[in-house]
C-alpha cells in the first residue's frame, strides 16, 4: 500500500478513536420532574366540587428542555445535561392538579385541556412570570392566578403570588439540580395552598 494511503488510514483511525473517546467521556443527561407537595389538607373540603386546573402559562424562556437558572438579573444559564423529563408547563399543570386534589379532598379535578367542561364548577388559570433559581440560590415563583366560574365565565378571584424557597445545599453547592427542582416543587406546593384556601372561601 502506498505510504500516502497508509498515512491517510492512520489519520482516519485516529480521528475515529478520538470521537469515540469524546463520546464515551461525555456526561450523561439527567432528567427531572416536579413532585406533588401536599403537607396538610386545606381547611375546606370540596369533594363534591368539580375543578378544572389550567391553562398554566409559563415564560417562553422557560419553555425548553434544559433547566434554566438565573446567574444575574439579565443572564440565564441552561443545564446542558440537566433537563426536564417533558414540557415544563405540562408538568406544572399536572402537579398543581395533584396538589389541589389532595388539599381539597377531591378527585373531581380536570387537567387542561379537557374534553368536556359541562360538569366543571370552578376553573383555575395561572400565568407564571418567574420560576427559576436566582443568583442567591433561592427559587423564586411569581404568578398571577384567577379562579373563574366555569359556567358563567365570571372571574371570582384575581391574585398575585410571590414565593421564595431556599435551595438546600446538601451536595455542597447551590448549583445542584436535585435540590433546585426539590425547592421548585416546594414553591409550587405553597402556591397550591394559596389557591386551595381561596377556593375554600368561595
């Protein structure tokens, strides 16, 4: 075989080996979900009331596979290997529904979009404006939410909630995504408690 061909073959093998080594050494992706947080039932029981949860709107910058954290007022970082196990908006919607079901002792909870709204009595609409870990290592959840009479469309309650949960540094660093997602679940649990209380007062 000509020397030039041998050299080209050797270079090709070396490049292939380098690519395989780089792939083998890359970090595996990790996937996360929010979890329901029902510490204690609300004062009111609404077992006979049908509630629709949604739509839940999240900011466009959060609507992506990577977990987003804020490193300054104007800078966002993306978790290259730390991602959501599905759409974040859908995860938030379902977690809120689970929380409200437990807090209000009712199984009559529909998750947006529903196929039949004829049996619904109240609808919870949530517009989240911020939901990420900030530069101080605190998860911030800010949301505008409404409770609507599902039959008439009348708005019964309009509220704004601002919730902060510190990120536990169990792993020795506030950049840990396990602790960040746990704090996000806790913040969503606190929002659920505020909504459940308002529902119970209607």
